[in-house]
C-alpha cells in the first residue's frame, strides 16, 4: 500500500536532512518499507544522530514551503502498532535539530495496550456455594476505548463481583483497544469455605427451684462468629410436668446460633421445679361468747393462708367440743379446725378455740301496775286480781323460769301490794322486777246516746229534729267478772236521748263500770213501705260504736234519714217511644224551650238545638228522638247530654222531685265531689246543674280527655236516677216500726 506524505516548513528555512519518525526506536518499521518516490527520496533507515527509525527524506525545503512524496509499504510486513495518525517530523538544519509535530496521512508506529491483572486473590468465609469476589484490572497504553474480557479456566466469562466457587480459579483477562491491539494477563482467585461454628456466650447452667414464681428469666445468650458479624440466636423452651412432688416441672431451654453458611452450635439449660413446701395458715383468734347461738359459723374468709407458689384453697375441717353445758361453771369449749391446701396438695392446718360461757341474767319485764276495783264487805276487803303475765327474754334463748311473790288470780287486800317477779335461766342466772297491785272502789261511766233525723244527709247534727223510739243494743264486758252483759233500750220519744249510768237511770238500765269495753249498736226499724228504708248517716263507721268506758260520762250521736226509691224516673227509651211522645206533644212547645236552655251536645261536640216554632212538633220531636237513640259514649258529652235531657223532662213532666237528695254509691259520689269541687250529698237538680255546667265547657270528651271520667260519673248518676235505682230522702214521711 502506498501512502502520500506532505511536509511543510513552519519556521526559518534551510536545507538539511529530514527524518520522519514513524515509530519509537524499537519499532521495526523499515522491514515493510518497499520504495519511496519524490524529491529527496532517501528510503528507510535510522538517523544516526537521533536514533529515530523511519522514512528518510533529504531535500532543501524553502522557508514556508512544502514538499510531497510517497512511500510504499508491504502491509503484510507491517508490525502491530502501525496506523494512520500523528507522526513527528525532525528537521536537521544548520542551526541544529528541530522537532515539528504535524498531522499527516500515513502509517505511524504506535504502542499497543498494556493490561495488568491484580495479584492472586484469596477470600475466606465463603459458604458452600462460593462467594462473590471483586477485582480490578488496569489497562494502559494503546488507543481507547478498551474492551476487557475475563474468563475462567473453562472459558466462561467472569466479571468482578461474580460468585466464585470454593477452591482456586485461574482467571485470564484480555484487553482489545480501538486499533484492535490486544494484551492478556492472568491471576488466581482462591475461595476458602467457612466451616467454623459460631461461639455462644452467656449460656446458663442447670438450676432447681421450689416454685414456678422462682423460675429465672431466660438468659441473654449472644453469639460470635469468625465470619458473620451478626449471628442470630434462636431461643426455644419446652415444659413437661406439673411442678409437684412425683411430677416435677422440667423446663428445657435451648439457645441455637447459626451463621450465614449454616454452621450452628447450641447450648441447653434444664430447670427443675418441685414444690414441696406446705402453705402458711393462720386461724381467726380465739373467742369467748355467752350463748351457743353466738358461736360464729365457720368462715373461711377470716382465715389467712398463703403459699410460696400457688393459690391456696381453704376449707373448714370440722368442730369438736368438750361436751360442756355452756354455763359459767361448765363452759363449752369448741375446737374448730381449718385446712389450707396448695395446688400441689401440700397442706397445713390451724385451730380456733371458741368458749361458750353464759354469765348474763335474763331480762324480765313486769306487767304494768294494776288497779282492781272491788266493793269491801265486813268479812274481807280486797279482790282476786288477775294480771297479765310477766315476760322474760334470755340472751341465749331457751326456757326462762318465771316466779311471782303473789300469783295472778290470788287475793289482794284493799290498798297497794308490791309483786316481785323473778326470772331464772337454765344456767341459774336470775333477775327481778316489781309492779304494784292496788285494790280500790270502782267508779262508773254514764253513756248518753242522742238520736236525730239527718235531714240534709251530711252525717252531722245541725239542729235537726230528734228521733224517739229507736232501739239500741248495748253490750259490755264486766272488767272484774268478765261477764258479758247485753241490753236493749229505746231512745226517749220526747227527747231522743238514751242514758245509761251507775245510778240506774233509764228504767232497768245496768251499771257501766269504768274501764269496761262496750259496744252500742243501733237497730234500724222498718218504715211500713216497700220502697222506703231508714239509713244511718252517723257515725260514719257503721251502725255500731266500740269504745272503753272512760271518765264520768261519754256521749254518742246517731243520725238517720229515711230514703225512698222514686218511681218517677223515665229512661231514654221512654222519651223516644209513643208514651213519651204523647207527653211532649201535650206540653209543646214548652218542652222545646226547656231543653233549648240546656247545653246539649251532638256526637261531634257541637250544640244540639231543637227546632223552635214555627217548626212543627213532628219535625222537632223527630230530630230529638233520633238524637236520643243515637247517643253513645264515644263522645261522653253526647251520652251525658241525653241522660240530662231525660232527667230534666222527668222533673218537669213526670213529677220526679228535683229537690230530693240522692243516696249515690260512695265511689260514685266521691268521683262527682272530686270533679265538681263540691261536697255531697247532691239533689237531683244539683246533679243536673253540674252536668249542664260541664257540657257548657267541654262539648267533646273522647277517650283520653281529662274531663271524660267526671262526665262519665255524672252520666252514671243521672242514668241511675232515670232508672229509679238510687233512693232519695223522704222528708219525714217514714214511720218507725219494730217487729
């Protein structure tokens, strides 16, 4: 191949020998040189003065001038390192050697790359699969960029950081530069496998304890390793047995350390737990009590017990005693045993001594002082006096013997006698009390009974007329003889009074001793009429008075009123049939005016108005009859309106006495009193007025309305009057008749 060269002068001119340095001195570039043409061709050789080897060129080169020439080379003989590139022109002038660097187009001898491998590498702490090894290869010379390829002995490409097997691997690295020039180097990697176990530090020794609470905490065992800087320690614990005698609790603790290569070592601690200690137990303190009933029951909550290891179960094991009576001279001694057992069956017992010794006398209570009444005779002056028995209680219960200095029922002289009562229990402890029995003459009590006619039926005497000829039964019990005396007497026809006294007033009357319990009962007479009867209004408790004769006199009042069942009531049905129609037609239009003045209500609570003239009677009555027949309690005001209308018509046209007092049932009267705020008894007209006033304010009272109950009571009262159910007063028209 022929390369063309051009060289130019760039400094002061002159002729001389010029050399082109194609390669370093050791480059055998001339072996490939074939021929050279052009001015100054001189061939290839070594310059004696510079030692350069290259194409020779000898010519005069004018200052600033250029010359060209060509040289032919046998490429097959060119050594490695030739390329097109930068060469060095050496001018040999009269002034000396000048070196000029110029870019030319032609072969230039340059050095190839130099690769340097590391020293042989040895690594430790490898696991069975080998270990990653890093290495550096250094390249110098040649022309970058470089390509470096390293292979093991099997021809496999390896790189820095790859895992190398255990053993020795020969690595050959080849570098190729940009000119295709290469160089190689070789080194060895030796990988040593880690087979050393970790070392454990802090492994505890075996121990034996008597309680699970004393089991030591697991030790903090650590591990170190020749290769691994952080060796984990795995703890394991296995337990067998209960920890009791015959079945000890065996705890096996194992610590195991394993390094990264699987080398491991372990240590073991065996802990033996055997509880052979009995619990500690303390019984309640010894006590002394008075009575057997005071002996406290077994109470395990009062026992203190503890154990070194476990919870303790406390039980009462039983009581034994010495068979004593429990008296001061022969105390009863009870030995009570408690037992404590721990979870392993270890047990301990303790005892409590309870002494029973009764030293307390009974408590005796005498009856109150007794005053006995008796007349004195010449033979003796006194009385056999019975008194209530004394009572006694003993702190220990049981029978208490009670004795009297003067027994009940014995003779006591006139005057004051002290009776001593002695109470003694079964242990001989005794106490006494005293009371007095005084025998005196007995006074008497005068009973006065006044009988009156309770015209206004208010249960109180308001100056009304007296009633004579009424029969009374007087019953009392003689306080001395306990005899029951029963007498019947009549009230004085002239005064209405009946008097019982000691002096025997009211012919044939017995004495009423003071202190006697008595009963005075009124015997109500007949009236001679089937529809009338005498009703007692005072006393409020009934026809009899029970009391005890006290003081010189006692007075009782008995009030009565004669009540008759009326016959002038007419029902809603009457006023809606032809009989009622006939009466209303005969009194038309007055009946319309009468009812129009009332606050009558319809089912919806609106006012019910009866058609006034010139509307015909048939029209007015027809609407009235329909209104009556349709009345229901859905709206209680509607139902009350219908009953009130019937009552008004009964008073106006049937002859029902509107001014008569009505004997209503007690619960019904109480309801009306509460609703109206007035006190009964009530007349018929009053009940009608109360109903009308309520209807004026409350025309609709459905279920749940606050006024519904009050209107329901008024409706029931008027319904009973319209049906002739309730008696009314007869205003003095009744006779007094006894069989």
